[in-house]
C-alpha cells in the first residue's frame, strides 16, 4: 500500500532538527571540554544545536 499523494512531502525531505541525539550531545560536550571520560551518558546537560 502506498501513501496518498497529498501526504507526501514536497521540496526538502527534512527540516531543521531542534534536538540532538545522545552521541551528538556527547561529541559537542567533548569539543567544549565539559565531558570527562568515564562520565555517565545519562542525564546529560542540554546543548544548543549548531547545524
């Protein structure tokens, strides 16, 4: 079964995301120097989306 033509996205396939995945937040925290090795990835602080 296929999607109805009125439900298909037109133009760009994806919009701007307002949240980051956990691995993206850890990477951003490492780059800013706020991440220590061995730290738990649960309960990470919020980070701004840079893209």
